[in-house]
């Protein structure tokens, strides 16, 4: 069921347009407003101007990688409390540690989690403003 | 005249890099396929019949197989790059072996094999990476179960030897030809008979096993049995209290 009241906004920063399409459908069906960015630079700008309730962040991104986006968000008073879920194909222990230590709420590996699993995590962490 | 073929030499370092890039490039489109199949399966695009669900579920299972193989390739590339990470902790090898056997009991039975293992009552814990050692034990058992003719019988023993715990896996399979002994732990090595029996094997299991055991300061070796089959061993240092 969609969350009641004003729709919560989820920003997905992901280069692959097929993945954005599938998450756009899934999260819209789940009742979220879906916005997207195709590279790290655009992603960071949208975080600042759109103030989403949650960011779904890939790590391998053009123009600014996901780790740098996360660092940028945490440095900014206005965006530092926006919850971030990393959704990446990098599954190395060192990447997971780095992502979590930079402040991501969850680190999800694309090959290991289902679409519905991601939606559940988004529901859990999306923060009401 | 046909053009002469030219052999291109690629350095080990470059190979590691290529494997890593290719693996990551493959993961994205496969993640997309996985996502689309999951969306169809959950009925996002309309009602799904039980038969369609079954096909989608089979397709997803095979996507998982591709991901597992890519992860194995990445693991090999990390080994060669000396970047394989391990997380050491106290591990009860008896529990690990029991868990592997439990998780694979149906598969073992389906492969017409019997695995005999009596967990020793008292066995000190070893210092190793619990996730990786599970994989090592699983690889040894899987090889012992698969590479045989007729009914298989595998015996697994664990015992303490000095400051180490010894894992022994003895099978009655068709064994490894003597000429292949020195290549047994090499990556992608597969004997002709093994290729014939299980064409989908990667030839990477024993290579990874050796790397993991040696990274854990352990030893790994094998013997040809007097009768049929092979016995594989590894030993790991006991965790000091």
C-alpha cells in the first residue's frame, strides 16, 4: 500500500536506464514519487534541490562516483540527514565497510537482493520531513 | 593466402584487470534481467499463471548461477592480484562439515552417493574465515560426490594432529591421472574424464581451495587411494585460547 498523505520522494542515482526503469515502475507502484539521476554530479545536485526522503545510490557512476556523492551529501548541513541506501554490484567487504562508514543506512548488493527486498528497505528508511 | 594468426601475450596483471572489468560489465545487464523477471513474477505486469511462474523461477535460478560464476571469476582475479581478503575467527570444522552435508543432502542423494561423516565429540576450533572455509569444504565434498562411476561413497574425517586440525575427504571415484597431479590445483584445469562427466564444472574449485587454505596458514594436499579414488586433505592451525 502507498504511504498515506504526501508521497515520499525517492531519488535513484543510477547510470543504467533499464535499472532505473524497473525501479521507477516498482517504487511508483509502491506509492513513492520517483526521481532519477544518471550520474554522480547530477545526483548530488538533485539531492540538494529536490530534497528527497531517501536516496538509492549506485557506486560505479560517471562524473562522480557514489562514494563521493555520499561524502558530498554528508558535508552539506541540508542533505546530511537524508537516508542513503547503496545499491551496487560491488560486493567486496572493503566496499561495504567503506559505504557504511561514510553513513549509508544499508549496503545492498544487486545480485543478492530482490526488487521487493529493495522496496521493503526503502519503506523502512524513507524519512518523513 | 590466409592471414597469419598472431598470438598476443597479455600480462598476468592485465588479465586480472580484464577479468575484473568484464565481470562488472556483465553484472549490470544481468541485474537488469533479474529485476525484470522478478517484476513479472510478482505480477507487476499482470496476472501470472503457475506454469509461467515456474518458468520465471527457473530463469531466476539460472541468473543466480551466472552471478555465482562471475563471483568465482572475481575471486580468482583477487587471488592472482593477492587481494583476497579473509576475516579470521574461531571455527568449528565439525559444525561447518555438518552444515554443508545438511544443505546438500538432497543433491548428494540425487547423485547416487553416500557421505559418511561422524562429527568428533571433542575437536578444538581452528582459526579461519567461516564463510570461505564453508566454500572449501563444499568444494571438496562436491568433487568427491560428482566424479565417480556407479554408486559413490565418500568418507569425511576430522582429527587433531599436533597444533592443527586435519580434514580428510576420501572418495571412491575415478581419481586423477598421475600425469595431471602437478596441475591439480591450477586454475581451469580439468581432466578429460572430469570434463566428460560434468562439462559445466569450472575447474576453479581446487585452485580457490588452495589459495584460501594457504592464506589461512594451512596446508592442502592429496593422495591417490590404493584402491579407487582420491583422498584430499587440508590442515588448519588450532585457535590458541
